[in-house]
C-alpha cells in the first residue's frame, strides 16, 4: 500500500530535496563564518567591499573634475562678458571727442567719448572754440591708426546714432586723459554716468591747476564753453 508521504510529494521528497537544502544552508554558514571570523576571510571581504565603493567614487571624482573644468570655462566667459569691452581700429579722428572706428565684425562706427565734451572745431555754424584745435590734435596723435577697446554704459547710442563709449588705449582710458590735460569738460547725459565721480575729481584737479580750458576765467562751466570769455 502506498503511504501518505509517497502519495503527496509536498510532504516529502524522495529525490533528496530537503537534504540538499540543509546542506546548502550549512555550507553558507560555514563560508560566512570563514569570512567573518578568520583573518584572510575578513581581508577578502574588505577588498570586495572596497572595490565596490571605489568605482562610484572614481566616477564621481571624474564628474567633479569635468564639472569644475566646465565651470572654470564658464567663469572665464562670464568675466569676459562682464568686462564688456569691444576691440576696434581707429580709422581717423573727427575732433577731440569723436572718431571713426572699424569694429572686429567689419562695421564702421562713429564713436563719441562718454561723459566729456571738447571745444568745437567742426560744428556747422559754430566758430572754432579756444582749445578745440589742441584737443583735436591731442586725440589725433593719441588714437590715429591705433587699436583701442570700447566700453559701453547703459545706452550704447545717442540720438545721432553715434556709438557712445569709454575708450581704452593700452589699458588707459582716453576720456580721463583728455580731462587730465584740461582739454575737455565733464558733461552728463543720463543714464550714462558710470564713472561720473572719478571724472569730476579729475576735472577738479585740472581746474585747480588752471590747465587748458580752465586757464581762461569763465570760459568753461557745466553749461558749456563760452568763447566770449576769451576776448
């Protein structure tokens, strides 16, 4: 007669399944014991864990390095953007505060220096004003045929479509040099007033030393130039 255990395979395994399971458990316990409680085992286990942890760390380090490099390039680009200067070649000067320039893209621009005004020499209907020729000659000798940099303020053009700029030659601002020589006066057309405080200090010093336009009493003031004062 067939026994219940033989009729129901779930209650027994003639093929030795339970014995194999018990043996597998015993083998696993033995291996874990060797790994946990023996020196060589612990070393092997530590190496395995270190290898697993090293891979993502190296990957992260490479990612960080690449990110830093990319970030460095971006910072450099941002700095250049904030600097905001444009290279240009001076084709010719017009008068003391205006010149014609060729930009890097080949465009030809009439550039008017910001925050200053030199006496007139070529304005239609206006006689040549004292120190106008001197200012024109100074700018011509300084900028003629030179490579310069243009820095812009809030508004890049005026109502006459002239490009408005602070002009740099070899790192020095030409606008300031004209004021230092007493060949220009400070004039403000809002909102372009980035360097107004510095320019006024330079102008005050030229006034005290009675240079150029400030050598004639009553000739230059904040309203303009008054040639009648030179007579």
